[in-house]
C-alpha cells in the first residue's frame, strides 16, 4: 500500500500545485525546485499540460507580440559574456550610432501590419544619462507614440536617476526592457562591469515613474536549475510585467561561444516552471528560440508562454513574421490586441527587490 501511494505522489503533487495556482494561490521556492528537477518525459509533459491550463485561465487565447529595433549597435562598454555587441569581444558585429526617425517609423508601420503590439528601441551602451542623447531618445519615443501604430517600448541600459526615468515617461514610454539576465548568485559569471544591484535599482526608478517593466533573462549560460528558479522568483519580486526568456545562441568570439545547447525539453520545462511561478505575467519567448527549439517552437505555448518576440533580433536572425503568424493561427491563438495595458496582472511589487517595501529582502534574489 505504501509503495502504491509513493508511485502516485509526484503526479498528485503536480495536480495539487496546478489547481492551487489556477485558484489564485502561489507555490513556494521549494515546490518550484521540485518542478525544475523533474526528469522523465511523462512528468515534463504533465507539467506542461498544467502550465498550458494556467496560461489559458489567465490569458485566454491572446498572444502578446513585440519587435525590436537596434537603435544603436556595437561598441558597448560592458563585458557581458553572451553579447556580440560588447567592445570586449571580437565578433564582427555591426557598429553604428543612434538611428534617425525613418527606420523607427518604418518598424512601426511593419508592426501595425502584423498585429505587433509593441516596438522597442534597443541601444548597445551602458546606460542613459541626462544630456543631448536623452533628448534624442525622447524625440524617437515621441515620434513612435505620435504614429499611433504601436506601443513605444525601449531598452536603453542602466538608469542612474529618477529624473531620467521621469523624462522617458513624459516622452510617452510605456514599457522598458531591462533584464536581470540571471540569478544574483550567477550574475558575476557573465558580467563584471556593472552589478545585479545596478539593474534592480534601474527597475525601481522606472516603476516609480509609472513605466511598465519587461525583465527576464537568458538560460543556457551555464547556470543551474536553482539559478533559473531564483531568477523567476526575483522577477516576481521586482514586479516584472513582461518576462522574456532568451535561450543562449552562442556567438563566435564571445566567451560563451562553446557553451553546449540546452535540450529542447529542458527549455520547455523551464518555461512551464516560470508559468507556475508567474501565472499572470506575460512570459515571452525571445532570442534563441529558432536555433534551440527548431521544429518544437510551437510547443512554447503549450508550455505556458503567452508572448513572442517576432522579427529579427539584435544581431541574429529569426524566422519570418509571416511564419510566426501562421503558427499562431494554426494553434488557434490570437495576436490581435488593439491595446495592452497589463490590467489583467496583479500588482507584483514596487521594484525595490523585496516582496514588500517594509519587509526584509526575500531569499530568491540570493
């Protein structure tokens, strides 16, 4: 009798966790680690089935699409080990200064034609300070906003003052991309020119300015499952609205060029675990999906993803937008959102890196 009970324990426990999340409850870090450590194919597919139900419960059949424009390329002063645009690495990546209005407006036109909710301006530099460049960035945001064709987003690096964040909000910025990239523990393994705390502080400024947060990370850098779990809980603590999951695409000339790829089922399991931890957030599959998931790309939605980055990435290619839209149609999913204000999400924190401002820092950021 005891043996039979033990055989059913794993699936019964998974069912209990799935129902709890569907009912608005949460899972603990210990429970989440149990999900990250599932090994058998049958257990992983059972996990994905629950993640899909959670996605459908909170998101219906809507899929949030976004695209990016490489607004300033190459020669970045930061030494991020995964990035082809770092000046520390010899990758042959393109280099150019901040772009003129025309390419941004062309990207907005294309986004509008393809039901893409947002276009993000992404710049390869350490961050944004007060001065002429801030003025130029705000001009691009205002132009994008005035076009009325897409939500203006941006990812412009570290912000060191509330004034800069406020100026971006005044210009019309709605959502800012700033990944934590990894757990706090693993962060020094891929970047030493700025800190994890710099990133958390940037997010705090942005949230106080009333800007929504797009923050996630990269898997496949050599981190452990525990690191991935801690990253998910840290993203919950900072109040991320959109959580992009990137899968490392090793670029020749970077320190991670020889990193072995993650197995597709490990990637899908990670997405499903993030959905259990972040049931109301937009979980977006971004860079690296084509080379790492190949013919299994459509399964990201079964694993709980509710958002997709479409179009090419910063320095690598993606599959065509038309192919992505056909994939969504075939799955019965709908990318046609006139406006996405994140009103379907719970308030997930102030951005200070703590569960509540008056509490001590949670262990997930460790």
